[in-house]
C-alpha cells in the first residue's frame, strides 16, 4: 500500500444503520510494533461478525494492495472474499467481485502459503533457517510484505527470499505460486469499506469508500463458483446481499 493516511470524518457514516448494505462485520485496523515503512504487520481487532467468519477476533495481518490506503486506528466494515477488489494483479484471470461488480484479483498460492505459515507461528526467515519471529521481526515483516505485494503483482513488490522460500517449500515454479490459491490454507481477504470516498464504490445503491484489503484466515471459507457480472448484478438487487448468501450457504453446509 501507499503511505498510511488517516481518514477523517468517517465515524458517523460507519455506525449509521443502513438497511440496504450487507457486510460481514466491522474491524479496527492499526499499525503494530512490527509495521515496517508502508506495510504490515498490522493489528486487526474484529468488533462485530467474528463468530463463524474468522478464526480469531484479534490477529496480525498484511495488506494486499499497494496503492490503496487506510487510516490507522479507524474502524471499517468488511466483506470476506477470495481476493482484492480492484487489485493490481494481471498475472492470471481477473474475477468479478460479487459484492461490487468490480474486478477482483484472487489471492495467489504463494501469498496464501506464506500467510498461513506466519499465522501458525512456523514461518522461518527468508533464508529458510531460524524463525521469522526473532529479534529482527520488524525487518522480516518488511520483507514479507514486499513478497506479498510481488506475488499479488503490486507496485511495491520485490522478488525476495520469501518468494523463493515459497517456491522451494511448495516445490513449484514462480508462475505456479503466482496462480490463484483457490482457497488453499484457508487464507482469505477482508475487503474494507468506510465513509471516506478514497475509491467510491456502490453496493446495493449506497456509496462507500473502498479501502486497503487485508489477509485473514477462515476455518471454513465459503468459496463458491464465481458469478458472472449479470448474476452479480442480480444479487445486488435482492433485499439481502451476496455476503448474506455466503453466510447462509455456510450454515446450511455446516
């Protein structure tokens, strides 16, 4: 992401009840002791909606996009998803976000593996030896963030040791770890929205600001076949949003 910028004047919009919008929950996103330059680690605290959606109500995360921003300490509405809305990826097939109808870049396999190792506490340094969580954790976080941006084809990405580590440990080529993860390792994205129109998007006839997407883990991600633009548009006209459909599907198959 670009340098973090504090977004102001959003509180009233965030907490106003909207009968037409449908989100999976709200979270507060802040810098942490291990944030490095323009990227993660960031601390996400889920305020509403964690129940059957995420594996933890508070966790460390990394951003996916480089050119979108968020305001540290602000609260955001989020949708659970398979990729970054308006993400910078053109390494594979771009998909259609069922919530906004915009293009969506699904998480890469390499990103999913690296983040799953990070969340499990088993990620090594980029050399493949020692622990990521050593005395140099902040610097390690900077390298990991750059690797994620690279694997998501974002401007701030660097093909560094963490990219190589993913290739080696997965036994795959660079092209293969840049491909869609298809839900591997239960890693998902949280698409963030607020009332500051950094990138205006319309959901169910209401305009929101599209903000920096973050990584998360869902023990039971509700991945479903991607709808066409026509189907996505039809879903937006229903009295409940696509995110509600995902939750219903999850409950029915639990």
